[in-house]
C-alpha cells in the first residue's frame, strides 16, 4: 500500500513547476490530490498526468489564492469531494520585481497578496477542522530568498521571510495539538520562473521532484515527529 493512501492533500500553485511536481509525487504515494491554481487549462494537464499514473482521486479547482472567497470555495469543494483535508501545501507564489527603488507598487502588492495573505487564507481555511481532529499537516513552501536578500530581491525576500515567520510561529501555536507544520525553502529549481534568473552553466539546478520528495518525507513521518524546517539547495 502507498504511504498516503486515504489522505487528502490540497496543493496550491499546482498548474506547473514545483506545485505540479509536488502534486504528482503525492498522488504517486496514493493521496487524493486537490489541484488549485488560476490556469484551468494547465490544471487539466496536471490532472490528466496524475490519472495516467493510475490515481483517479484528483480534483482541479480554479483558485486565485489571493482571494479569500476563492480559497474558502477551494476548501469546501475539497471537503465535499474527499471528506476532509489532511495536508495543505501552500506553494502558490509570485516572483516579480523585488527592489524597493523600482517603485513597482502593483508588483509588490501582488507578491504580498499571494505569498503572504494567500498562505494565511489557506491556513485559516483548513486549520479549525485539523485542530478539532487533532491531526493534519501544513507545508509552507518558502525560499532560500527568505534567508538571503539581494539588491534585486528586497520585497520578494521580505515575503518569503514572512512565510518562514508564519511557519515558525504557527508551529509554536499548534504544539501538542497533533497538527504539524513544515517550512520548506528551495534553492534554484529548474522551472519556467527559475529560467529567468542568471545561473552558471556548470552548476545543476534542482528538479521539482527534489522538492516534492522533501514534502513526502515530511508528511510520512510518524505522528510524533514534526519536521519543522527543510532547506534544499543545489550542490
């Protein structure tokens, strides 16, 4: 039997990149997977990929994670389909212009709304039921940019610092409740977004599967084990 058979996971930002990789990996371990993103066509492609590997327990829900009503509908549909949400993977994120001197307030707001508020909306949506059941797992995908700031990443890094702070604080809030929290900070991953960043040709980027494996590692530990922080970097 697969490790996550009978468990239901919501993965935000699941239409491509890291989110797609996480969703496919969780499904391969037997989980019921709820795919959330704005791009329905790409969600359909990921859903078909999961079904082709033999897991029909997948649901796609068009979701703007920065819209609280959308997030509430996402969780409602997940519960209607599968009964309860056991795992939340907060992966959706915006990577836009980071410098404060750029003056791109609209881009800052998009990153804050998605990376911070979207994370909080999703947590708020699943947490009461998890606490009531005394079980559940929240995975927040941060970034190594939440540890290190460059002159081009000020605002983006600030949002990922915030995700790390939310993870650390939430873990303390939920101590002894049975609900676990894991923060995962990827380094450079070979995705469409990662392709925009200069990178040495002789240094291999991470694969989305590397991050997905970290998620599976965290959520398959015994109930008494809480893996709080994982940082995954290229060699």
